[in-house]
C-alpha cells in the first residue's frame, strides 16, 4: 500500500493487497489479499474485489461491482486461478467478472479501454479484447473470446466457448449460439447474421474502397450458389489483398468449438 492511496475508513483492505500510486478505495468496499490494483484505480463504493485479481491503471469500478469471486462452474474446487483486467476499463454498477479454471485457460483476461455497463458479466476463462462495449446485462459464457472493438447490445447472451470477431456488433437481446465473423452484425433469438457492422466501420474510419470490397465479399460468401467451403475459397482468391476480408477467411477456417453464425434463410 502506498502513502498516496486514499482509503475510506469503512473500507476493508487486506494488508497483503498491492495498491499502486493514487488508488482510491471508497466506502464499504472490500479488497482481498491477492488483489493488485495498479496506479490510479478508483473504487467508488460498495465494491468487492476478491481472488487472484489484477486491475490495470485508471480503471473505475462503480457501486455493486463484484470482481474475482469463484467461477460459476461445478468443477471448480477453489484452485488459485487468475483474473487479469487491463487499463482504463469502466465497470459500471453490478458488473461481475470471474477468474479462470484449471481445466480450461487458468485465467480470464480482459483487455484495455472497455466499457462494461450495468449488470454485464464476463465468465470464467474468457478472453476479452480492447475497446469493447458490453451494454446493460450483456453476458458471455465460459471460455468465450470477444475480440477488439466488439459491441454487445443490452441483454445479449453469448453461449460458452463462442468466438465474437473484431468489430462485430451483437444486437440487443440476441442469443448467440454460433461464432460471429469479424465485422459481422447479428440479431435475434437464436441470433442470425444480418449483414456487416457498416455503421461501426464507418465511424472507425475504414476506407471507402476497403468497405466496398468487404460488402462485395460478404454477398459472395453468403450467396446461395455452390457450397459454403467453395465460396470461402473463391473469396479468399478474389480478395487476397484486402486485410479485413483475409481476417474473416482466417476466422472461418480456424479450428473452433462452434459453427459460424449464418444469415437467416
């Protein structure tokens, strides 16, 4: 604990916890012995941080956030696993994040600059990228991967061991049971692919020609002619110089636990 840390007298901070410079611990918060809070982490109030948990610089945790408690998996028997959270994340009220398990990755990893809105949940052994947005009560099951810039709408649910590609958009209340391609947009219960996240890509400055080719490749990938594998090969050859399209092709061809989320016929 550093001299510059500010700890409210009603907070309980274990002496073994490691606090960086400028850390603030608000009223009625509890910080466990294996917790590491890097510089300028702010814990507003009524927050519990447990387990072998590390939070990066400038994270802010709002009232009711519960971080690092045991995974919700019956096989977990108290093993010392990790929850690693990057820098500058905002965790709003009642957000929950759990550490990993020894029968999967052994740790849950959350990137930097994410915004996790009220009641959102990151389960055990998940990998979450940078600059993601989880809207209110969005939840991802164990061993799920959510890549950079993905947006999960309110009350969206992601099945365990799924993959959500970079820049993907998950509509509100969508129930996702298959992998979502990078740059894809899905809606519905069960969710289906509804196109590309064009609005998000324009906001992030994707060049017009790259986006034009991406839309053309999408139409070819999910056309009715031929088999899906044949269309994947055709797109890979036609657009070999387009990095976002190559990323989609690699995502589809990767060895994965789940099938690819497809358009609704």
